[in-house]
C-alpha cells in the first residue's frame, strides 16, 4: 500500500489542468482578435470608396515607448468634418500630417474606417 502526500497528488493532477485552461483562454483571445481583424479587412475592401467634401478640423499625435532604451513611436491622426456635421478620425501618415493644417477643405476619400486620400481645394 502506497501512502502519498495528498498535497503533491493535488499539485500534479490539478495544476497542469489549470495551466492548460489559462493557455487555452490566451489562444482563444488571440484567435478571436485575428479573425475579427481579418473580417474588418475584408469588410473594408468590399465597401466602395466614398468621396465627400470635408474640412480638416483637428490633428493629434500619440506617442509611446522610449523607456529603458526603447524607441519612441508616434501615431498621427486627422479629424475631418463633413458637410452634414459628422466627424471622422483616421490614422494618417507622418507625411500627410506635416503637409496639412487645420482648416484645410477638400475632398476626403475613405473606405469605412480606412483613410485613402484628401485632396485640398484650390491646389
């Protein structure tokens, strides 16, 4: 007859199960995010481009990183207001950000949440 330590029997039978559950949850979150991203990509591609008159009403940046010798990263955003008062914010390139000022008016081209182009009037 073998007398084992009940605690060690519990550890070797239950802990691997909980580790597997945590791993499975992490994988499920990753796969769900990936599938949603792919779905959004295909939805954006199936939507026709919209060309609408708009005005650049705001610009902003978001920086992150730069701690402990890591690089600083900057994201650039532009907010447009359409003729009917709707506001749309898009991630834009640093080149676009530097070449446009608040108050520019023109034709905004986008696909849902994807910025395509902005042609200023008078240029």
